[in-house]
C-alpha cells in the first residue's frame, strides 16, 4: 500500500471537519416555539415582578433591616488539559459581616471578623464588592468586581429588562412551610441579542406576590470585561422574613479565569459562599450609619479577634474544594441551553503553541541545546491550526509539527497532525524535562530514548463525563534511528536506542480517567492504551504487532497519611522480530529506581511501586510581599518491584527500596533509592510529577 502523505491526511481531516459542520447544521434540532417566549402569562408575571421590586424599595412596611452574614472567599488554582484534576486551595478568607439596609435603597456592610490562611505564595487581593453580600438582588444595572469583571448589564427585573430580554415560564414548584404553602414559578431569561452585555439564566418568583425567591444566572461574553474571564456564575437565594419580606438567605458567586501559558492551561477560581441569618426588620437603623462607603471594616486587630469556631480549613465547605460545584455547573448548563455557545465562549485568536518549557529550550544527547517556538491560530467555527518548530544546535536540524483541529461545542475533537520530530520509547517518562536538560548538559545523564518520526496522524478525541476521555488514532510514519551528536560538560552520553528503520502503519485506542471530583475520597488515575501496528523495514518482511499498556495510580487516605500506589504494565506480541521502538522498557527514577535507565527490557513487564506519604512537620517560608507561608514536609518511604517475562532476560525480578522527601508546597521531591539485587544507589531532585507537563 502506498504510504499516505501528510497532505493527504490534511485533506481527509478537512473533509471530515467540513462534513461534521454541515451535518451539524442540517440535523433537525428541537425548536422552541416563539409563542413560548414572551407570552401574555409570562409577560404579566414579569411586569408584576418589576413593579414589586420598585414597590419594595419604597414600601413603608419595610423601612430597614439588619442581619449577619458568615462567608468564605476562596481562591483556588487548577492546572492541566481539560482541568480534570481537583483545584488546589491557594488562599481562603473567612468573614463575618454586619449587614444593614434602609429604604429606599441604602446599604451598609461592616466586616467585623476576618481570618485567612495562605497555602501557596500569592499576592492576590479581592475586589471590594467580593467582600460583601448582594443587597436587593442587585440594582437595576448589574456590576461585579467593581466594574472590572461585569459592567453595565441590565437587570432582568428592571424597567430596561423588558426591552433587553426574552422570558419563558419553564417550571413550577411548591414550597411548604409550617404555616403556609408557596407556589414558586421558574422563569428562564435570555437576551434578545446575545452579542450584547446581558445576563442569562432564571428567576424564581412567588406566584402570589411576584417577589424574587431565587436568581441563578451567568453572563454573555460581551458582558465580561476581563478577556481572561472564562465565566461568572451567580446564585442568590432569599428567605421569607416575618411572613412578608423575601430577604437574602444564601448566596454563591463563582468567577473563573483561565489562561494558556504556552499550551499549558491554568485556571484561577474565586468562590464566594455566604449564609445570611438573624435578620431583623424595622429596627430603626439610624440614617447616619449609611454614610460613606458601602463596605467598611473595623480595625484589623479587632477582625482577627473575632471568635470564629474551629479552624478556617476545617470549616471550609466541601463544595468549595470540589472540582466542580454542582449548583454552579447547573447555572452554566442552563446558560448554554438558552443562547448560542459563541455568545458565552471566549474569543482567542492567536496564542503561543508550546506544550511545556522544554518545547522552548531543551538539552539532550542528539540535539544538544534545542530552541523552539510555535503559534496557534483560531479560524472560527471550532477550527484552529497549530505550527511549531525546534532547531538543534548539535544535529543542525529543524524539527516541526503542524496540526488542524476541530472542536465541537461538546468537547469532541478531530485532529490531523503532521510531524518531523522525535518520539521516545517506553511507557512512562522518567524525569521532568527541566531535570533532564540540566542533568544531560552538566553530567551526561539523558533519560530519554529518542528515535526519528516523520509522517502524519488522524485523531478523534471525546470526553465522557467530567474526568474520562476516549481517543482513537490512526498514523502512517517513517521511523529512523538517531545518533549521539552532543557533548556534555562532564561525563559521557550513552548510545541511543537501536530503533529499526522503516514504515509504520498504526491504529490505536486510548482510554483515560482522572481522579474523582471529591478530593476527600481515594483518587484514581487510569490510562489504558491498545494499538495494532504493521512495520515494514527497508529490507525484509513486514512485522505485525499488537501492543497494550496500562498505567494506574491510586492515592488513598489513611490514618496518619496516605498510600500512593502506581502500577505500570506493558506487553507486545510481534513474532520473532520486534522493532526496538515497540519494546517494553523499565529502569529509572519512576519505573525502576536504583537501576540504570531502560536496562530492564522485555516483551512483557510490570513495574509496581507502593509508598506511604506522611507529614513530619512544617516550615514557614518568607516570600516577601507574597506573605509568610507554611509548607509541610512529607516523608515517603517506598518499595518498588519490576517483573519481566522475556527469554533474553537474565533477571526476571528487580527490587528496590527508597525514601522521598516532598516539600515546598508539594512541588519539590528528593529521592534516594537502592536496587537490592544487581542495582545500585540512586539520588535525584525533581519537581513533582503534576508539574512535568509545565517543565
């Protein structure tokens, strides 16, 4: 069969992408009858709600009220493709407020208690309005982040809302209290023009009085002033006070910012959770109290002296730590159902295309120092193109890759990629790119085994649920061995892998699943790969091969610490002549500590590690303006075993024992290990594996 060229693969991908777009445009979709929106019944209810809000502001029956608000304002960080790993709490503030309101629209909030904990160095400061609760379900014009995040959005229940929004009654529910039954109506709200600044979501109204019981909404892209904002979700819940007034009871606001540092995604999340209690109406609040700024603070020493219960992290609600708050997720789902996806999506036209720091600069035994760059261009309609390259100062060669990607609104991706680059043998990376470059340059220790790859790949990826992903791929490539070209500052490089030269056709599938959204449960990460290949050498007969591998890591909480267990297994079946690039390779800090890199080879192998991580104390580091931050010191003794099944293997089992020290906010890991039968000592310093994709 004649090999497919990269141009042919590009044509196939473009055809498939165009077909998907055309089919998506002609497949009938359930249409919402125009009569369902803005019908007489719904319009009458909305007009009554608008009038009710205006009346309440001047209602002599509600002259004023006071309340207390207890809340958490938490900043979290999340890294990685698809943001499937749970976010990490960076900073959390616990606050206690005195809340005052007076007719017609006066508001004052006083922070009387505040304590915070800083878990990672940061100098983040919140906008002033994040430190308080929302009064009267927002004014007629909605702003958030002091206008830096959301600015000048008409309220759905304001006089200007009728000309800005469409309304539809979509549900009703009954709320029973000790002395009455309330009929609540859910009204969906969408903008007439979703390219303009507007809210998207739902309001829940008491049918009898048209008072606001609940509001849940997000915002169109045009309403978000910060270009890095991903989305903003607001949930306001009111409670019935004195059987007459619907006043604030519970509030949630989540603000997500995401950015791509090179091609590595990073997200910052601000989550505000408030419980409002002890509301008293018509207490005669002096008007002089409302003078000055709306949100004020008592002296900081008095705030710190407030008698909060327990510890701040002990009281932090579990939904704050979770991967995805269920109630906030529903707000975003409702918004996506009401408007076009493009009305909510962030426009990103051009961005750098480096998957890690090592794509910009790396050192290895083939290229020496290699410098690279790349760019991704968004084309619209879910299409984007990427081109990237790298030049080695020792082999004097340019390596390049280019891709055309189509992404659907549900996250399904179709990618065609062509490359003239390197690939590594083995089923697990042994060091981070940063450590490998330093060790290769200074000591001649290069823990990569590259071979040349030139060809193209067609790949289909689709997510399943929050943490699972399937990938199907087909590739046609030319493989070539590589030679050592560089010289280290000291030491000597080992030879590269003796890859077979020839053409490789391959079909494969991959399934991966990340950890559960609940960080209090055992965390599992699983990846399964299966591929079938036909390798045709330059001279000789073709070889058919079937290869499979699995990588499972479990982190299980235990008394006094946690167990971390990782299993890596792989096998290949290919008759007598298996191309070296398809073999099973163990040995190194991850798959065989205490044994030389990739010296444990076979057709079938298993690498197993069991370690117990236990905190043995903490040290406080001073980061200047970022604050003084305590960081735990974790001791992690482990045992490791490698089992091989290979007729040429003289040692079917290789064992080792070791201990690691993990610190600096779980970012740095120091390893010492000893191979117990034929191995030696190993010492290594590296960033933790969660950051390998960054470096």
